């Protein structure tokens, strides 16, 4: 399906097709033009305040869910999503594990507004709160999951991404490793004795993030995993 065909099929009836096609010509992503996208079978509203969910993030959800079933069978879980954006990750996990308690945090008020709308659209109970990483977080969690900003500040990315999606959710200092370091440095205070940390990562960051993970969690399993394209895209830290 071409992008034009996608817009014609999914554009909301109240929206103007001619205007939508003009936005496409100017290089705007079809998901922003239509106003929503599918994520793990859930309708997720998106606009320029949030990243467009990627298939790799669906894989992160799938892999995390499988580890949860392995290490936390039949347990009511407390799960924290750091950098929640549109709320797509906690929404998907809440639907997969209805008994779980989900919290999503983000520094962006505008992103959290979108997340709250998506919570209503998907009829799920999730707590969203504003926090600079873990600063406003309280309590202990069984699972911390995050797809944080991880693009290097000098890294070349596609124009359609750089020109449209929020840079706050894309770029990170310290060669793209800043948020991983901050989360891992402070995560102990927010984890139960038995836990899972799940990260989506840049394809060239695996070895660095494994090293950082082992520094802060030397007694835990640290697993580097590939996506469907056979690229290193996920790190899991498991204490069972």
C-alpha cells in the first residue's frame, strides 16, 4: 500500500483529503496526517508531541511479556514505563496482563496529554505522571521497561524523522547512552528483589549498554537480544 493509499483508507471522514495529501507532499509522516496508528493491535493516537511507535517497540513488548510469563507467572505486577510518550507500551502491557498495575512517566506534559487520551481510547487503567526519568517516581516495581531517547546528537537520521518527530524523544547526550546510565544508576531504589529491566536500544549500543548493566547489576542476568532484522536492539536485565 502506498502512503497515498494509506491516507485514503485511514483518514478520518471529518478530515480533508486534499489537505492531507498536501501535508504528505511536504514530507509529513502518514501517521501524523491520519492522527493515529496501530500498535500491538491497539489504536494509538499520535501527533508531533510524541514519537510514532515502531515495530521494534512491539518486539520489546512481546519479549518483555514472554519474560514476565517465565519469571512472574500468575503474579500481580507493578510495571513502570520510563519515557512513555504516547503510552503505547503500558497500554499494550495492560491489555496483555490485565491484573498488572501500570505507571508511565514522561518529562513532556504534551506527551502525557496524548497518553491520557490513549488511555481513554483503549479503556485501560494506567497512572501517567510527569517525571524527569525517575525523579518523581515512588514505590517499588517488578518490571521497569523503557524505550528512551538513544540517538547520538551528531547522528544522521532520515529527514522525515528529524523534521517531524520530537527531538526531546529522539536524541540523547553521551553518545546516546545518557538515559540508560541514569536509569541503571538509580534503578535499585525502585525495584523489588526479583525484577526485570527491559530496554530498546540503538543497534550499535549493545556492548556499551551490556557493560553499563553489568556495572550496576553484577549479580543479575544481562541479555542482549536481536530484532527480526537480526540487529542488536534489546537488553534485558533479570534478577530471579
